[in-house]
C-alpha cells in the first residue's frame, strides 16, 4: 500500500470510487441494530472503515453536504473508554421515495 508523508496508508482508489464507498458506509451504518444514531458516522469512524486520510473524508463530505446528499447531525456515540456522549456526525439524507 502507498503511504503519505505522515505514514498514513492510502487506498488506491479514484475520487469517484471514494465517493461511492463513502456513500455505502453512510447508508449501511454501524454493525448491530439499525437506529438513527447507527446510521450517523463520525469522520474517525469513516477513516477507520475506509482507510483513507481524514482530510479526504472531510473534503468529500463537504461536497456531499453541498449537493444535498449528506447532513450534519448530533448522535450518541460510545468512546473507547465506554463513555456515551453526543457527537457531530454525518448521515445520508433519506430520499422520500424509500
């Protein structure tokens, strides 16, 4: 795998592939029961799942927010130490046809 100057692993994907992977990750939510909070993901959760630098995730999220595909929400998340708190997350906007 390629790495950047900080040693982060980079996926060998095109920008379009990254957008599609990001959409899939946001649509499917976390493992376990599907709730409104499980569909919302933090940048760090997306970084871990997609193995893409946070800056790339943020750039694509910004484009998806501007195009009306993603919204910023506040969701309950559990930290590594087990503390549950409200965090800023990103979630796909559900289409009304679904």
